[in-house]
């Protein structure tokens, strides 16, 4: 197109020269008027030539053919070895705790990878406020693919008020992190006062005072150095009387537990088979004498023992706890032991339980 236009310009110039040379102008025209006439005719000739030129065709726009669609089902992306999904958590963001208050944060995560998380996997502190937490701690159980696990960490609110946030991650047994950062955010608030202290608890084992106890036989015979209960070969009944020192328990104390330990004993004959069950009763006998022998009472026993297994066990006795509570502030708790179903079976054989050291273990709260 450019060369054609150059050709036309050349031809136009030749026409100007030809016209200028081949025509004569009126003699009355000035040189300037003659030149204007030639230029006008040349322009007209150029315009006529352009009108004869065919119009240039418009460019053809081509479009890319439709891309081919893949055939068959889409290919699944393989799951990674370690991948976790967040399920839930405790301690919502902004939870308030008193300064220096202990609390536990728990995240529940689901194993959606292909590898089992073993106990070498760790929760690792990453950044922010540590809140007295550990640098890291191992998982306490293995977690197979598809299973969920609760990961807990014990923390403590800082000793100044404000908002605190700590960030944590989970690493595999090679130290590679694979859980997006998880966090705990709390607000530490002032504590109005120190929490009340729990009551002070004390324990004391009390034993019988030998000079104040012993046994009394049918007819009033007293043996102050023996603690034998049952019947004799002469078919006499025997009852044990024991005095326990309470002075080590302060007045106003609250007894919370009493355990009887009468396991230091031996036997003559078959007291369980011949005389039935041994029972203990409260008995404020004071100074022991022959009048303290007591016929079989109708009830009110604090505890009974009916075989060796019972008597050899150290057990809590709620009735005895109540009985000792009633004696707190006094010097002694005194008791009587007897086979209350019968004094003797009359078989001329001794059936007895012979005690050594008798103990009562007392737990109490100080006033």
C-alpha cells in the first residue's frame, strides 16, 4: 500500500510538470495565479485517483478452537502422611481467670492423614505468652488415621492483669510441624482476696492405756494385764475393757474418719463357731472393777466381728467415729468388747480372742 501511494505521488508530480509545461495560461494571469491553477488541478487529479482505488479488506479475526475436555474420572490428590483437622477446643478466647490461677487448655484434633501419630509426636510452644506452660510435651497415646485425640496443656494465668495469648504447634517424630498454629487467649483479672485455706487435717493413732483396762470374768474377777474375751474352760465368760487416750485431739476438732485396728490378736478354741460374733460398745466404766461385767445387752453395738477376716482387717467405722466425736475435748474414750450372744457355750473348752495392742486411727480437722 505504501509503494502504491508513492507511485501515485510520483504520477501526480509528473502531471503537474506536464500541465505546467503543456498548457499555456491566459496571458493576462499573473505567475502566482498560474501556479494556483496548476496546484488545484493536481489535487483534483489525486482525489480522483484515490476514489478509483479499491478499499482494503478488513483483517480476519480467528478464534482458538475449543480446548479438548479430559476424558474419564478426575484424578484424586493423594493424602499426605501427616494431616490434622481441628474439631473443638476448651477455654474460649477471652475467658477470664484470676491472676496466678491454674487452668487447662484442650484442643481436639482429628488425624486425616495416612500415618499414625505415635507418642513421639509433640505439642510445641511456638510464640506469644507461655503462661507457665512447658516447652513441649509428648502425646499420651497413639492416634490412627480417622481417630481424634484431646491434647491438653496445663497453664497458669500471669501475675499481672491483662490479655495474654500463646501460640502452639504440633510436630511429628522428626520435628516437622504439620498442624496450623493453635492458640490460647485469656484475660487475667484481679483476685478480690486470697482463697480460703482448707481446714488443716491431722491424724493420730491412739492405743489402749494398760493401767486403765483389762478383762473382767463372770463373778467379778479382774485381770488388768490381760485383754481376753470369750469363755474359759470352767465355762466363765470374759469381757474386755479398753481405755483410749484422747488428749492428743484438740477440743473443737472435727473427726472425719476412724479406723479400727484390732488385728494384733490370737485365739483359743473356736470363738466364732461356739460364741458367734464379737461386738464393741461405748462404756464409760471409769476405773475398772468387778461390777463392770455386763450381761448381754439388747443392742447399741458400734461394730461386730464374726470371723478372722473381719477382725484382721483395718476398716473405717462410722458409728465409732460418731462415738469419738462426742468425746472430743475429754481425756478418754472407753469401750467394752464381748460376745453378747452368750457368755459361754458350756462345753468346758476355752474359746477366746486374746488381744495385744489395740489401735484406733483417727483423722480430724483442726478447729
